């Protein structure tokens, strides 16, 4: 696992009539965790966008194991699963306060510049090196 876990408190509006978190929110939490993670490694979304790089989600997957509800604390651990200079895949493991896994997911991303898809190695060698080091670590 990389660095600190991202912490999310389940909001009332994220739950359904039965008090269970709606499944769509886990995808949002993955995004929150990804923003946190990029900040942690020194490559915030703002910094990437300033350098003309976007990293859209091209696939997302989430498996639900234990339901969560209002005011539950969720801790999200992130790992870089795959990176080849052109695409990356990020894995997310979500835990409850009892340290039980509530959900596991992944997102796949490409990298875009103003003209379309880019090879990160050429376009931003420093960010490329950082991702390579996380993959090896």
C-alpha cells in the first residue's frame, strides 16, 4: 500500500431509504482517493492540468463485499497496479473502522494532451519516473 489511507465519512445523502450506501458512491470515493493519492505523491490534478495533461477514466470496476451506511468511516488504500507509459490501472481497497474490506475496485486511465493521447515518458518524464518507481515499489 502506498502512503496514508484516504478517509471518507459516509454522508446521509449517499444512502438509500434502507440506510445503505448507494453503490454509485464507491466510484466517487475512488476518485476522491485518487485525487488525495496524486497530491501525496506530488502530482496533483492541478499540477498535471497546468502541464497540459489530463488523465480520464476509461474503465471502472467495483466489487461490494460489506455494506456501509451513514456516518461510517471508510479508509481507502490505493496501489498502482499497471503502468506502461500510455495507460495506468489503479487499485482501491476500502476498509471499514473494524479494518474489514467493504469494497475493492479499480480504474483505468489514459493520458491526454491538447492533441489527444500522449506517451507520458516523452511528455512528462518526471511524472513517468514517479509512476515507474511506484510500480516497482
